[in-house]
């Protein structure tokens, strides 16, 4: 893992390359691996369970990039408040800016083949990425994504978006379900059917909107799984399933 500081906003990022990759080797497809939202950072100078997952994907032939953009903790109140009423624009802009700068600094990154995967807020961000920036992101895996902000935890969502009766347009702008018709890239939706944090209705609602708009996509339901799968075999095979989806659509 290499820690990077990227661009004029000094975005904190972690880059994972395969242990077998050498300077001068062919560029690698990129896998963005963010959380990107309030209350959690992924980029730290320590080993955690998600750094092992990112490195595992790297060993399969990807340059994996995790970025903490605006809205994540640890950079002061103004940084966190940037996402007030807009959980989408600054967050997605920072992922794109970090990718562009990382590719400028590290020729191992092939920006012609970019996937993104994430869970919870990261899943919301992954779905948003292929909906709004298909010019940058070529495939996405969205796990347990929030797709309709009106369905999420009241206090936590109103902290960022205000009251839905006073700001209905804010809730629409931040809900990917309303943009289903713009999907042009491969999208895999994954959701635990027993998720008591982000209800499975989020994925079902987005899938229904995509189907109504005639947009092909894939859905993987996880029976008996809550917000994160805890069964070791399910978790293992879920990683393999994501890997095969990304390999298939990014030409790995």
C-alpha cells in the first residue's frame, strides 16, 4: 500500500498494486474502492480488514485506489460540511480528480478501464459513478446502496439533507433511483435481504426503475445476510463473484 496526497485539495488516497507488478509492465485496469462518506475514513497508515480486501483485488490484476474526499472525517468541520444538501457532486468530483491525478503520477494506472466497487455509502457512490460519469467509470459493483434518501435513517439523513418536506428537491438530487434511465455501463447490485440498516427495498427500487427504463443490470440477493455478510463462505464467494464481474467487463 502506498499513501498518496493528490491534487489541489490534497485528497488522501491509498494505492494498491499487485506484488508481482514491476515498473515498465503493461498498465493495469483501475478499481476504485471507496467508502467516501461521513463518519468513516478508509485511507489510514494501518492495516485493516479493508486494506487486505483491496490488496486481494490488486493481486488479481488491478491497480486499486481508495480515496477519502470531501465529507469524510478528519479534515475539519468545513471539509465535512461541504456535503450539506449535496452528498453527490463534491464526493464524486473528488473520486474523479483523485483518479486523474493518480494516473498522472503513476503510469501503472490504465484510465481506459476503470471499475468501482463499494458498500453502503460506497455502494451508493459506485452506482452514482456509472450513472453520472460513464465517461470515467466503465463498470460498478454497488453493495447495499442507498438509492432513495427518503428510505434511509431519519435523523442521520436529515443531518445532511435537511427535512424532506422542506427540501424535496434535495432528496431527489441525492437519490440515484431518479437517474436510472441514464445507465449505460454494467452495474451489479448486491444486497442482504435481512439488512436492517439499508433496507433491501433500496436495491429493489433501483432495479425496478432500471428495468422500467430498459437498462440491463445484474442483481445478487444475499438471503439471511444483514448489512454485511457474516458467513465466511458467503463473504468469500461474494468477493469472487465481484471479481468475475469486473474481469468480464474490464477485460482483465
